[in-house]
C-alpha cells in the first residue's frame, strides 16, 4: 500500500533547519501505542528511502477535522498551518 507524505524543511526557532515528514494516515486506530508504532514504521521507511527526517507526524481526519499525531513541537507547528501538500509516496 502506498502512503502519501510531505517532506519539508523549515527554519527552527534556534536558527538551524528541521527536516520533517508528515504522513497521510487517513485514519488511525485511536490508540497512542498503535499510532506510535505506525509513525515509527513510516519514519523508518522514509529514512530508508533516503529522506532526512528529524521529526515526524501522522495527519488524519477525525470528526471532519484534520488531526496530527507525533512529535509535540511538530504537531504544535502543524496545528497552526494547513495540511502540507504531499511530495512523496512510500510503500507501507
């Protein structure tokens, strides 16, 4: 199954750069442990495909709203933005 992801680079608050991935999870099981496992699996696959990933998050729809799960700082950042455009696909 192919999973869409957005691989982006933004300037951090400390002045350096952060490379991050946001995965299109479509829906999640709702449990933190399952979401952690899925996020870890997708992050490993993205890195194995040659992408630099410092932080990652899942994007999914719940109750008609987009939600994010993952690194707290990245989730906070994404919550103030729209869902990024998908830039890559990986095999899950």
